[in-house]
C-alpha cells in the first residue's frame, strides 16, 4: 500500500526542548510495530510557529492538530488516529473550549499571515533536499544560471524592492550591484546568522526549518556578484541550526547544487560555516568580518563600505538570513509579484518573533503594512491573563517602545522609525500593565553596555553613564535633571558612535522619554514604581482585614520574615523582606499589599 | 613569558580529532576562533596550558589569542561545574521572571554568576536568549527547563546532582 497519511512532528528548538525528538522516534517505532510503516510517513519538520503549545504534531490529510504531545502519547496517536481513524480527543487543540482541527486554528492564526520566508517551515523535512526540491527548491537558482545574466539577476532583485531584514533596511539589489561594480579578483558573500537580539529567533527557525533556501540564495548572490566563496557566520549557541546547515551543505554538494560547476553551468561556489562566539556586536557587519578573520570583533569605520573593501579587503556583500530566504522566490515568481506585497517603500513580508505577555507566543510572518494591532490581537490572541496592554517593544536593544496609541501603525521601515522605534531584526515583545518601563529600559541598557566592544568613547562611556542614571532612578534617587542629562548623552551617542550598536543604545531611553516620561517622573518625584517592579521602591505588607491566617505565605517565604499565629493576621518584617513576591503570588485572599 | 613558567605546566594531551582539526585549519585565514571552539569542546573550557600549547602549534602570539578569548563571552578561562546551569536572560525570560530564577539559584547554591560551588558540582551562567522564548522563562543544563518557577529548582538540582540522568 502506498503512503497515504503523514504525521508531521515539529523539530524546532522550542518543541525539541520539550522532547519532540522522542515523540518523533516513538511515532516511527509505533508505525513499524503496528504494521503501518509503509502507509504512514513520519516527518520531522521545522518550526510551525506555535511555540507556545509545543510539541506539535499535525496529521495529513485530515489536518488534525495535536498540541502538548508527550513521547508516551505517540503510540496512542498512531494506534487510534492513524490506524483506526479515531482522533485522540484529549490531545487535540481546543479553541474556545471545543476541539478544532488544524484548518480552524490555522484560519484564525493564518488569516493575516503570508508565508514567503517561512514557506517551507513546518512542511518539509529540513534534512531532506528532495523535499525542498519538490517545493520548487533550487528552481530559482536554475533559472538564474541558465536564463539570466548576473546583471539581470541584480536588476530583478532591485526591481523587487527587497530591503535588508537585519534592521537597517538597505536595498539588497543595490548592495549587490555595488559589490559587483568594485573591480577585484575575488568577492565574498556572507550570510549574517549572528542573531543576537534577546527575544528574537526568526533566523534560527528559518535555518532549522529550511536551510536549503539560504544556501540557494547565497549561490544566486554569488552568481550575481561574481563571487565564488560564501561564509555563513552563525552563533555557536545554535547547535541545531548548525547541524541542519551542515547536512544541507553535504546534500547539495552531492547533488551538484553547490561546489564546482554547479548544475553543469560552469559556475563555482563554495560555502563555509564560521562560528560566532557570543558577541552581540558581531552582528554589525564590519565587526562580523573582523570575527571571520579571527580577530576581536570590533567595528571599523565606514567608509570604506564592505561592498568596496570587506573581508580580507575584498568586496563583500553581507545579507541577513531572512533577506536571503526571500531571494529564490523572487527569482522564481518575479519581482513584480514580490513588489505587489507590502507598502510603497517596504515590499514583501516580515517575520516577527512574538513574545512577552501575549497569549500565542510564536513566529509570525505578515505582509509589510500590517498593523501592530493585527499582530498583537488577531494573531497573538491578545494579552495573557486579561491584563491591560501597555506597550510593544520592537527592534530589541536598538529599538523603541510604542504605546497603545500606535497600535494602528502599519509596520514598515519608515513608519516605525517615524514614531521613534525601528524595524530591527524582528523581535516584538509585548508589555502589559505589570511591566515597569524604566525597568525594561534598564534591562536593554544593561545588555548594550555589556555588549559594547569598548572601542569608541561615546558608546563605552555614554552607555555606562546612562545605565548609572537609570539605576539611580529605579532606586528612587533620581532627579529631574537626570532626565535632561540622559537626553543629552543619548543625542551625543546617536551622532558620535562608531557603529550602530552605540548609535542605537540610547533608543529605548529616548523613545520611552517621549511616551512614558510620566513613569520616569513617578519614580523620581514620588519614589514610586507604578508597576511594582522596582524592588527598592516597593514594600510588601499584610492587609489585616483580609488575612485569614492560613499560613501559606509564611511557609512560602524563602527568608522566613513572615510571622503570625494560625487563624490570625500575619506580619511581614520589612527589614528582612527581600521583596521576592512569593507571598503575593501564594496568597489566595488578596491580603498581601504591594505599595 | 619565561621558559621556566612554561616548563612547570604539564602539557595537556590534544585528542586525535582536535589534532586533526588544527592541522586542517591552521593555514586557513581567520581560523583561530574555529580552533578555539574545538579546544573548548574537548576541555569544557580553555585551560591556560592548552592555550600555551596551541599558541606554539599554530604559531600565534599568546597575546593575540588572549585578546580574542577575552573578547567573546562564549570562551571560558575557568572550569565550569559538572552541571553548568545557564539561566536565560533574554527579554522574554527577563519579563517572565528570569531574574527571580537566577537569584533563587544563587541563594540555593551560595555562589554568584560565573562561579563554581566548592564541590565542583554546579556553576551558574547568565546567558542571552537561547531562542526558546515561547517557553520563557527557561534554564538550560543538558536539557531545556521551560516555564520554570523557582519552586521547581530544588527538585531539578537534586536530580542533576544525583547523576548523569537528566530529569
């Protein structure tokens, strides 16, 4: 009997860390054991995007959708669903209390999504090149090599309006053209997979779910620019993505899709993986090239731009993973098709890693021009626990924080910059009423200061000064003059820093001073943290009128600072309290007061 | 560096895999970071003696290697505990209580970040985004512990200490 059912198991990092690999293996062995190994194909795919509810198993063709599957559930799914056709009720995903198949769930989540970059994630087995090819994989490369001249490829990419997805939004075609124009015996293509923004994992999911799309794009880029060598610079912290890239490179070499004389066209292109080593600044292109050269990853002044003098002094084009993943589709479907998606200045789609205080954390890909509201409420399912929306942070440590009034801002490069944030690489972090803006900004500053390479003074000294001022404010010791000082330092850093890390470090402060200055002033004037986050500004006490003396809080307290007899009101010793909030979490009678 | 200091340090053994890797890569431009990754993989960190040996083998000044090693967070100069617990401090984890996990771990083990317990069992590391934001907050030690709350830490530490079997 032929294969007629498919069992797709998510092999993304979120699901793998919850043992989806064991689910996959158990499903396979169950299929053999039940004698249906030749009818049911078990496939490990890339990320489905619903990391919140993993591990995820999807059954085709009936599109049933199982969530939170444990390894021990595998046998039951195989025996009941795939052999007898009876869905395993308790594992099916539920919407509003009733079971819903993939179709219904997907229609809710996908209604606003357009998947170009993630076209294969969650659909193909990333470790099988045949599956990539069966979905038009390497057809874009074939078209480029045999039907187009290098300059035609560049013209096509230019016409598509594709801009860099790493954050800055530089037109990709122009970058390629500049690199091609520089006379040299060697040119390089670099894929920047040093995804360091905390809270962002778009590139990781793309590489894990569809590594060939990046290899194909790099080869096309090499052909267009006249480069024969490519490098993928990837974080060492992404072992699964590295493994899948290595498998993919091996397979494409064997099939003549990479290496010497690709597809018999006479064009040679090799790719080598180079590992990062945990330095955020290496996402900056000149620092990245220093790192590939084996040096400390310190940025270099521009100009000269990498397109003129890059890696080992040769013209180099550096593209982000997501940018590259668009390329094969653009060549295949044409620039006009791509340019029809999005807004006048920002074409195509953008992948976001939606996290924070949101119901459906996960990866989403939406057309440029989609509003933040659609992402947060329609796709993300709104704020967790019915709390109030406070703000959304985009662009990571280089970006800004946008309050509710900008929820209807269409997402594109220009409009996000206009309201004081930036596209960034694609982290979208949702904050609710319990999050303190000053505390969140301090978190980002802490990150940027730690990651500063120390080469230029504005970043090294300015960042530290800003962090000190913020710390002072969160301790209730700030003054109104500090705010003006922070603005001045911020403006100086934006103008005088050597690279974009320093230039964007003050962004979280400057954008929040625009929209949340009151929250800073509340900390300064009244030594009060409205969200109750800044530990130096809050005290915990027991409301005697509500406390029934159940002793739960006293037992939960890690430092034994709560005293009181059973059935009588308890007391928190403020001198010993470490403000961990364990009592507040534990009390069922709302008798713990945070003030 | 005087020869007498070098003489006192026992020269560490490089595994055949590592030796081969160094041979394959040493003449490629910009190979230092790739080689350091392999070195750290063998020893779990970068022992001083191993770096001294590497410096001679690939003919790079010690100062250059030291400069690179200290620039990147990933490279460690001290030996981590048998169980190195990495607490994610990416944004999603931070917002959902990553710092509370870190503090609780520090209290329980009596050590700070980047320190090792006296018995060499545990060390704590604060890392930036391990990319499992859907599971926030997370800690990693062999496997990923997602949606973690401080109350679960004693159990996890107990199991880690008990042996190789991951809970």
